[in-house]
C-alpha cells in the first residue's frame, strides 16, 4: 500500500455520466491499486439541491452500483455513504469555526447557483465546501482526485486545514489535487458549460443503452458556423476528447487528420464515436444491471465500507475534540 490517503466523493444527484467517469472515477480506479482509497457517495451534499425524497435511498444505491460497475473494488477501496459516518457532519461544524464566511461567498459554485441558476439558495449550498473539507480531513486525506470544477473547493479545504493547524496545532495534512487527463468534459448540448448531471441533454450517462448513446451523440452540438482560422470549435473538441478516451488511437488520429485537412464529416465522426462508446461501456452497463438486481449485495458493500471508514473518522474526531478543548466525561 502506498503512502497517500486518497479521498473523493460523488453526489447521488442523477445519472453518473462520462464526464464524472473521465474526470474522476477512471482516476479513482487507477489509484486504488497503489494507495489507501476512500470513495464516498456524498448524500448529504446532494440534499442541498432539489431532489426526490421518496427515490433518494435508491439513488444512493444506484450511485454505489455505478461506481462498482465502473471498476471500484469494495475490497481494495473503502466504498461508503457519507451519512453513515456522522463524524463528517460533526467535523464540518467544528471546521466551520475556522472557515472565513467571505471565502464561502466567493466560491464559483455558490455564486453560480445563487445568481446564474437563480435557485433559492439554502444555507447548505453556502456551507457545502466545509462539509467537503470535513469529508477529506476526517481521513487526513493527502490526495484528492477530482474534476477541474472542484479545484476551488479543494483550495479552500487546504486553507481550512492550515487555519485549523495554526489555531490548534499540527493536525491535518494539506491535501493535493490529482487531475485526470480530461478534468473538464463539456456539455454535449452547450459546449460553453461543463457536462452536468443536473442539466438534461448535457450529459451522456455511463449506463446509457446503445440506442440512447447513438441518439445523444447524434444530437451533440458541433459548429454553429465556421470557426476563425479553421480552429476546432469547443463542441467538436469535446467529441475528440471522447474519441481519445473511448476509441483506438489510430481512429482518433484518422479523424484529427481529416479535421486538419478540412475534410472532417461530423456525421461519420459521430457514428464511429457512438459505436466505440457502445462497445466500451457495455461491460460497465452489464455489471451495473447485475448489481442493481442485488440490492442486498449493494447494502453489504456499503456496510463493509462504513465499518472500515468509521474507525478512522472516529480517531480523527477524538483528536480534534481534544485539541479544540471539548469536554470529555
Ligand atoms: N463535466 C465534468 N468533467 C470532468 N469531471 C467532472 N466531474 C463532474 N462533472 C465533470 C467530477 O466528477 C466528480 C463527481 O462529481 P459530483 O457528483 O460530486 O458533482 P458535480 O461536479 O457537481 O457533478 P455534476 O455532474 O455536475 O452534478 P450536479 O449537476 O448535480 O452538480 C467530481 O470530482 C467532479 O469534479
């Protein structure tokens, strides 16, 4: 086992998509061979966005199934659900006492939801990054594999760790970020924004059936007109990112050469990309279906992960409570 303690999380807030996979999960799978890895379905984060309570526990199991189907191994990695380890929320409260409120208001994700998406913003959206810091620091995480959209939150986690250490003595490492080669996959319907579970039409689900893959890829935005200097437009660049990730190298190179020569036919590119996606995602889809048919196995995975995560989080909390001066009777 390597020396890094890896922590990362995913929200059970919709269909897990190829952006989540290429930006995060694929990297998680690789890291589990070398390090102690904690991978968490962050359900308390997800309830800060509109959601369906009656379907929520199923959505959590669905996220567990998708991650295991994509290659996370419950024996090598600690796979668990945030709410099952209440030390995360307790640590969140304590860390809130060293977190500057102004920093929270500066977070792009908060500003985006408050202003751009015009949601009624609850306090949980504002304090979200403190809970994220608690998730990581409860395990004294040193390496955090995430997509680019989470980089600002991780920077705040580092600041919170520094502030806690300065106030109460050295306790937490400052976790480092780990980006995959595709840290930001853009939306298929609007390449100016990232692919996102909560934006219908923006994403391609990792579990999509062949017909849905063909349809989603066929609908993907390419060019809205000629690009200056024959540059690749953002929509076409996204298709090439997917091609690089899911097609054989020579296929991507053939289409790149066609683009350079001005002879790229988008319909052909999309058809080939869809075929590659169908083939490469088929084993994930099959494992996912098998797991979803066995809810008890999924619950066992969560129980097993919780039993491994909780002692580590409890040990950190005990140390933190003592340093902060909390009464022990
Ligand atoms: N488009 C993306 N490209 C690369 N990485 C991405 N991630 C998310 N979108 C992309 C990374 O996936 C991990 C899990 O994400 P999350 O579920 O915690 O939340 P998110 O980033 O907010 O994901 P979504 O899909 O956009 O969900 P909603 O719409 O619910 O907010 C993270 O490491 C993230 O960086």
